[in-house]
């Protein structure tokens, strides 16, 4: 089950990280945090805003699909 929670309630600021592939120059970044059995994902521009929370298995499947090139970039 996926849910939305306030990111500041989920993890301390230092727990959130960006991908090493993210340059951060355009401001179109997401940050993730390891929440034990779940993963939180938030907009890097709104650190106190909402975060999506996914089971680790769902997040892992998503990351595996991205790495395998199963998603096309938007034109």
C-alpha cells in the first residue's frame, strides 16, 4: 500500500538523499529516505511538504525497471 505523509514526520533531514546522478541544477529532483520497511520519496524543493511512502519491495521493483530502461524519457 502506498501512502502520503508529511516528510518531516518520517525521517530527520540528514536521512534524505538525492541520486548520485542528480545534478540538482534544474531543481527537478526527488529525495529518498530509508524508513526501515519502507522508502519515502519527496520533492527536493519542498522539504517540509508531503512524501510518498512505498514498501521497499515496490520501490526496489521500480528502481530495477528504471535501470533496465523500461521507461522512456519524455520528449
